[in-house]
C-alpha cells in the first residue's frame, strides 16, 4: 500500500468556538518529525497559523493504519491548543 500523509482539510473542532485545519508540509526522516501548517479559526474567521512539529516515533513501521492518523490528529490538536489556547 502506498503511503500519503493525512491532510486535515475539514475543520477539526477544538472547542465550542474554535477549530483547526492542517496541511502536510514536510518530513524529517532523520529526526522522525513531520511538519504541518495549522490554521486556527474562531468561527469562520482565521485567528492564527503555526507550523506544528510532530514526532512520529509512536508509529512503528506501518503508517497506513487508522491509529496513525488518529494519533497524528491528536498531536496536531495539542499544538493548536498550546499555541492558541483552545
């Protein structure tokens, strides 16, 4: 199976008002880090943008499982919450 990095183009709910989207930017294989451009929204208005540095050490050898995407989503959400206080 061919691997492609998950894209989170649909708004992911952060709390009652805020949401975020994330687009894959790059991967550093040596450090096992991937980078996503995360946009945070308050309702329909974009309130910020940050590049999330996310470790992939949790993934093991198979990145095609639903668990990989779920953990990646959770880690991106943590970055968005820490940066924009959701």
